[in-house]
C-alpha cells in the first residue's frame, strides 16, 4: 500500500490539530506526523515550519516560514505479533529549507531528527535520484521516516460487523552490529527481527539498522553464508551487539 501526496498549499503547523480525521489509521499517522512537526519547529524556533497538505492551490513559501514539510509516501512495511497483532506502517516526509539561512536550518533539523531515535533520515542509496528530485521540490532538503504501529483486536468468534479496534503502538529503528567471536564485524549477513516483516543486510563493518517493536528483548533470525540461527538480544542500550558464535 503506497500513497503519494502532491500539491503545494502550505498550512501552519498550528492548524494541523483542527483537521478532520477520516478513519483510525489516518488519525494515528497524522498524530505521528504532528509529533515530528513539533520536533522540527522546536529546532528552528522562532522561525516557522509549514506543512504542505497537498491542496491544489499553490502558495509560495514566505520568508517567515523557511521550512516546508510534506508527506511523500505511506507504506505498509509488515504485520507482526507482539502482545497481539500489529500493522507496521512507515510514513516518509520531505523536509525542505528555503532562503538565506537554509544551510543553518538544515544543520539544526538534521541534529533534531538524530536526537530522536524513533525517526531516521533516508540515506543516499536508499532511493533513486528521480525519487529525491520528485520529493524535494525547492531548495535543500532530506527525507525522514516516521514509523507507525497500529495494534488491533482480531475477532475470536464468528465474524462480526463491528470494525476492528485499533490502538497505537510505538515502533523504532534499532541500530546494531553483528560480530564474530573476535569482535570483528560480519558483513553481508541477513538479519530479521521477528517483530518486523522486513530483513536487512549488514554493511562492511557488520553494522545494521532494522525497524522493530518497542520491546526491550528482541528475537532475530540471522543468516551468515547460508547458515541461519535464532538469536535474542536486549536493546536496553544501543547499538545492540549480536554475537555469531
């Protein structure tokens, strides 16, 4: 499931709370987006951050709002089960800076995102050049991932007509490293957190980043050169170290 937002009608962040919510999933996604907008606004205060809601009317960014944010994609990244069924979503938004202070603002915004572990910047190589040019319309900018976890109750008896009850959860990105008995990083290994539907590959130094649940104890399936093992690790402190022994 992927949706794309277009258009350039700019709306102040303060107005976001008055938008009508159509459906539970939209409400949780919008709430997660509003949280990020608050983080970005604090980073460049007293300057303003505007949200482009995709309406047809075009409004050019004004000098008093040098930062523009708009949604790019909303993807279903998987479905997991941790204390009940969870639908894992990932919202990607574009953050654009305009005007003479765009470099300074970019620096502050990137630092703000880095300080909040639930968000991550989409790195070079994770998108095609045309995807970047289509997302960043003016000035300088970058893409941010916002994880959204939706908990819902599955019917246990005969089918019922009532809609499923959704509850918000917190997903996060776990940074870690896969090492051997000599603490040397293991490259090109497949790592899959059971609380996520996607697998990742460790880099040349054994480092990896995976979307997972907020549970402290995580269970991983790790495959190295065709051999797969089940490994559990605590994520109370990051980066988490997974040892291949």
